[in-house]
């Protein structure tokens, strides 16, 4: 991945973590678990934008 892609992937992962905190999922052990591979997520975003 290029530096720009790495930065974008890191930003998206951070946004997902913030969304989990806003919804309270990170505090609830029975809540949904969201595991995202940054490279896979970035590939999805790039493919979706075409």
C-alpha cells in the first residue's frame, strides 16, 4: 500500500472505533464485534468509488 492508502485505512479504522464508542458497543461485551482488516476495507472503498 502507498502512504496515502495507509493513512486512509488508518483514518477509516479510527472512525469505526469512534462509531463503536458512540453506540456504546465497546462497553458492552455482548455487543457486536467489528473487526476490520484495513487493507480489505480500503480495497472495498476504492472499488466502491469507481
